[in-house]
């Protein structure tokens, strides 16, 4: 893989996840890190990271990976647009911010991603869309080192944001409620957390060619404990609750997109 400059802007949870994921191939990538928060910069420096900056000077080549909050985009553009060369690839992970919005600020090639934090373990999946065809700077190939990638029509990105970008939160919220239930029924919290952690870790081993509904049916047995729990979920409108949660996340992604286009 040809060596190139990667400029990560914003070292919050997602920026740190990219940083941790790319660390295993850092010999091929010249990493430059930009973060406004001094405590975060100091922490990165103490952990051995070099090239940690508070502001962008000039970026003449490579890739700018935006991991800032959507509401910070306008300030970023006003402060840095003239500092970024037009041959630099703009890579955005900003929820709800369309390529069209980014094109209104930059004349560059643009790729939009919707990863989640699993990229920090190089086991992530990265949906992407872009305004160019060729693998410019071999960046999609590079992203595959963080797990795997798949290109989608940008019209699906509000849904992708809800079910994948936000997806881990749905499962961990459910996991937290399972732990709470176990504790309320008399189990020690540390034991409940360990069991649920093991459960979450094992779930990927159950997936395959079968649909999720088929997996549930295979786990259930007539008049058994699983069936009793599933029946309770159905009787308490579990499907409706999940649908409304996903719908709310999609709606908020659309709202962010509309706010950014004003």
C-alpha cells in the first residue's frame, strides 16, 4: 500500500476509534491529528502520539477525515477551507450531512462514511457513498483494513445511520436493561454483567444463512422459557417500540441534513 497523509480532525469517540484502528497499519500512513480540546491533545501526546495539533496550518495532499460534530461543520469550513488543497480527499463521518452539503463548501472529491466504534478493533463494517468512481488514493482499500466496506446509494444513509451508526447503542441499552432485570431478581451485578458480556460476544457465532426470525425459532422450544419471554415482548409491543426508536433516529438524521442545507 502506497504511503499517504491522513489528517484526522476531531478526536472524540469516533476519531479515537479510527486512530486505534489505523494504528496497526501506521507504517503506511502518516497520521496528523487535530483536536481543539487541550486535555485530549495532552492525553494523545502522553500516549506517544506525535503530530497532534490544535489548528490546521495547510493541507496540500492526502485525506482529511472529518470526525467533528455536524454542528461544527460551518465553523470548520470558515476557518479551514482555504487551507485545504483541492486535490485532498474529503472524508466525512458526520451524521446527517449529505455529500451535496459538503459540495457546497468544497470542490474536492468527497466520500461519506457511516462506521461505528467497532473500527477500533479492526472488525467494523463501513457503509460508504462518494461523488467519484475510482478508488482515489486507494482509500476504500485502506478502509478495508478496519473491517469491511460496502457502497450504498446515499438515499439510504438516514436509515443506515439509524440502524448501524446508532446500532450498537440499541444493543447495549437492551443489554443494560437485561443486567438491571437480573440484579432486581437477586443476581450480583458483576455476575450479571459478565454473563451478558459473554452473551453479546457469542451472538456473532449464531448468525449465518438463517434469518434472525429463524434463529429465534431455533432457540425457542414449545412452552419453554424463551417462548415465555418472547410472548411477553410481543404482548408489550416490543416491535412497535423498536420501530419507533429507529424511526426517531431516521427523523433526526433527516432534520440534521435539512438544518445543514439552510
